[in-house]
């Protein structure tokens, strides 16, 4: 029990940071033993007492009597919650019995510690459950503390998750979650950080809770099923399955049912297995008409009205071969034209035959065994379709056919599937004569050149066609297109039997230079067409038309030669001639050639020119009024030879020109003359009815006179005695016959002429008087003043056929008047 200095380095003071982990060396010391000892200790250095905690530290040997004081980590040293100083009483005893006891003082030093989560997050991973469909809201509050009571900050990782954390540690959701579309679980790393950057992180697990908000859906894709008829009850048709999105990851609790009333099938409500429950007869109604059975299968996620989905499936009932093929009719009568080309289709038997079995493997049949008289001319193109075609052309005109018109054939129709039912078909084919050939025109197109002056009704050409049929057909012709203008619907006519083409109206080159017709030839069945072109040849058939075409004017007798008379000119136009083709000449009335036109040819405009002076004094000119008839021809550009062969048209213009003498003193007296008009009333031979009526009236009158004479004679005989004839003279004098007379009616008209001018005759030098209006003249006596001339007195009486003369006209002058004076 003696205390000696065994603990070398004690007492002492040491420090250790708070929160030191277990095994951290706090202090190291040595033990000194007595030389008498075996260099070992009997009692290792031991902490007898530790104030305030006894288990926070422990002594561990390092070797060679060196030891160290280390932390145990239980409890963890905490500067903020534990005493800051520990006094450790260390005891040691060597083998000689010597002991030593010293104190090691350990000072706990403060350290900036990590923030500490509180609540459930401090002891476990927190799991937060969020119902799908929940609107964005706060879902959890994170709690943490700093040992140094500093202000903490919260953060969240990863940043892509649809959550956020506020500064106060509140976790919020940022969306409304859909269990079926969004991830079912989120892991959030919540980090709390103190001002010095020390942080702590905890994981929060967020799980999205599924709710029953989705419809179940069918995962069976097949919608159409086929089963043979006559299946036994219990036969499985289909296994209809569905899923519920709300039951993802867990067994579905679904319920199946058939909505329509169905006598053929049923469905297991738990498994969705569709089975046959009744007899299915494909040949009986209604399956005979409607072999497809449609079912509405419903799946529900709750037996008491949850979410529902429906699916329509179709079950096709296949038939079995239990019926033979049948044809209606079973006998056919067909016609084919002679010379029908080889390979021509005649009859398709499949259109008339059928097997009421529905399944194609059961209702298929073939046509075979073509036989009979003339069967070598025919063949079945296909055993499946039964198409009957001709293998050779049959020409009834060919003697090799011997005039055979009807061929009798038989065909067998037979099932392909067992038991191979069959029937016989009879076919009768009659070959008939046909109109084989089309009419053919002698030319593909015709061209006729027709002058435009061709007379209406003239034949301008002929088309012809012929038919190669053995029995020649009557061909008729018609115009099917063309041959009309705006004014005339039909300009041409064609003979229906002869093909002669005629014109119905006059052609006009200026209106249409060409007509294109389509002529059709028909043998009552077949037609052919040919193009007919009628070229209208231009002919000079238009007359020059001039303006004005009549003109009247007066000119003085002294008008100078070469003068354009009164500035007169004519302007001409011709629809089919150019202006240089006009030629002008005066055909009538140009006495002494006083007038001419300039230019006389080569222009459509010409002027009237005085060509020579008037000479009335010498008596050369006697006319005071000239009536000119001007001809305008369109042949100026033609040669002399062409003028004899070409048609030349002429236009006319009439001019009335009055020559005015030089005016003299006007005489107030008015000479006159008398016109005598003689009119004879003669019988016209065309009036046949006149003698008839006269004769009939005379007969009636004679009959009446005869009857009256008879009555008078009877009265005389009765009342008067007969007396002899005196001196032999007749009692009644018969009138003498007279010759018929000719009635002559004489009308006298007195006209007075005023001679209001006088002039000297340049040849004789004698003076003469004239009327400035009419041009009448008379010689003036030397001592006679200008006065009117007495009118001629003319009388007339009738002359009978006996030659008795009538009174004649007497004139004061012995000289007979001239013809001009008579006029």
C-alpha cells in the first residue's frame, strides 16, 4: 500500500474535441516499476473514478509499460450537453505491491458540429405517402437543429423531382400525380446546412398511392373468332382477359359478363372464359342468313358498380359440307353470232350455281365433263368459274359447217369436298347470221369545189359506200354534222339512197369559204363516216354599189370644159373586188359626149367632168336636159381575154343634168300648147265571160218577147178581123245591120309655155326664145316682141268603119312641127 511514483507523466491535463470517435487517443503516459519487480505490473493502470461519467474513457496499453487514454464513444462527448471537464483517477500497482494514484484532467473543447435532424428523420428514413390526384400542397415538415444554435438552411436533391423545400424545412409537391403515368416512388435527399457550411443529409422516401380512378381495359386483342357449327356444350371459344391500371403490381379483381341475351354462349365471371352452351346449327335460321354472332363483353372492377369497359367480339360460325351444289336454271339456251372470234365468252355457269354451305372449303365445286354434239367448238375456260368460250369461229356461210345452227352440250358440276355431290347441266347454243361488215366509203374524205353562184338545188358531188356482207344491205346516207351557218341550219342535202350532195341555199364566199360535213353511211346496224369538204370558190357576184346612185343638178350653158360639174363625185364599194378594179363609162344620155368621169378607171372615187362645150347656136346641141346612165364595172384589172371568161358585175348611177341658157328679159305672156290624149276601148279576148252573159241574156229576152208575141197574136185573132196586105209591103220594117264601131275618146289638155329668155343662134345669127326650165325654143320674128305663143287647137271625132272622115286639126302654121316640138 505504499504509494510511489509509478505513473510517470501524471498528474496531467489534456484536451479532446467533442464528438470524438471511439479510440481517439487523449493522453499517453508510462509506468515505472521497481527494480525488484519483474518489469511488469500486477494491476494495470485503471480509471478508478471518472467525474462525471465513468465510461467515456478507457486506458489501453501500447507496450513497454506505455499506455494511452482513449475515448470509448459511449457516450459521445458533447460540449453542449455534457460537462466540459473530466477528472480521471488512474491507479496502478506493480508486482512488489507498490501502488500509485494520480489524476488526469481532460478538458472537452468545443467544435462546430454538424446540424442534427430531429424527430423521425433523426432515427429513420421517413416515408411520405401521397394519394394520386392530390393537388400541389405541403406534404411534410423537416425539423433539424444546430448544436451551436445557428440558423440553418434546407435544400433538396435531385432538382428534377416535382418537389421543393422551403427555408423553414416544409416540403411541397408541385404537381398532381397520376399513378398510372408518373413514377410510383421518389427519393429526396434533404440537406440542412449551418452558416459555416457544415451540412447533414437525410433521405425522404415519397410514395404515390394508387386510387381506383381508372377503367379496366381488355388485353385480349382478338375480336373475331371462328368455330364450326354443331359444337358440343362446354367447348371453349375464347379466353377474354382484362387489366385494371389501378391494380398494377397486384392481382386484379375484375368481373366479366355478357350484356346481350345469348342462347349460344356464356362467360365465366371470374376468368373471362367464353364457352358454348347451346346447339349451333348453321343451316337453321337465323344463322343461315347471319352467320356472325356479335357479343358485348363487359368487365367491371367492382361488383357493385365500379368502372366499366366493354368490348365487342364477333364469332363466325363455319359451315360443314352437307349440301350438294345446285344450278338454277339447270338448262341454258344461248345464241352466238356467226364468225364469233375464238375465245369469245358465252356463259359463266358459276353465276347460276351455288352451294349453300358457307365455309369455302365446303361450298367449292368444279365444272367438268363438257361433251355433246359440236363440243369441239367450245371449251370450259376454267373448271372453277365454268366460263364457256368458243374455241373456233363458226361461219355459217362456210360449206364445212353444213348449215348446223344448234349445238347440244352437257357439263357436270361437282363438289370438291367429300362426299362430292354433283349435278348435270344442259346447254343449247344457236348460231345466227349477223351483219358482219361495216359500210366502207370509196374515199376516206371528199373534197368538192363549188362556185358561189351555183344554183340552189344543184348537185355538187356524190359519196358512195358499199357493204361486204353476203346479203348486201341497203345503205342510206345522211349528214350527221356540219353543213350549217348562223343563218341556215342546213345548207346541204344528201340523197339517202344515191349519196348525191345538193345545196339548199345559195353559197356565199364572203360569208363562209369552206364547209366541212360529216356524212354517215348506215346499213341499219353499222355505220361509217366520211369527211366532206366543200370549198366555196369565189366568183365576182357582187355588184359595185355607189353613192349617190341618183343625182339631179343644173349647170350653166357657159360652163368651162374640164370643170368638175358642181363638185360632184361618186364613191363605190364592192364586197368581192378591190378599189382599183372599178371602171366608169356613161352608157346612155351622153349626147355629143359632153360628159366624162375622171379617173375613168382604177379608183373607187371618180368625178364628173365637162368634156366639151355646149353648142346650141349652131344647132349641134338640142337637148337642155341630159339623163345620164352611168355604168360602173369591176373588170378594170382583167385582161381582154379574161373579160370574156370571167363574170363581170355592173353597178349603175343615174344623173339628171339641166343646162341653163344665158338669162334674158323675162316675158310676162305665156304661150301655150295643147296635148291630145287618145284612149280606145277595145274588147279583150281574155274576158270570156262577157259574150257568155250577153248570149244568155239575149236568149232569155228573146224567149220573153216570143211569149208576149204569141199572146198578142192570140188576142188579135180573137178581137180583130183579118185584113189583106197593102201594096205588098211588110207590116214591120226590119232594122238594118250595123257594123260595130270603135270608141275613141279624145282628151285635150292645154299647157302654157313661158319663153323667159332669148339668145342668138351663132350659125344663122337669128334670135330665138327659150324656156329656162323646160328648154323649149322658138325662132323669134324680127318685129315680134317677146310674147307667149298661141296654143294649137286640136279637135278630133270618131271615124266609123265605112271610111267617113272626122274633122282634122287646123294649125295657123303651114309647116309641120318637129318631133321635139311635138314633145
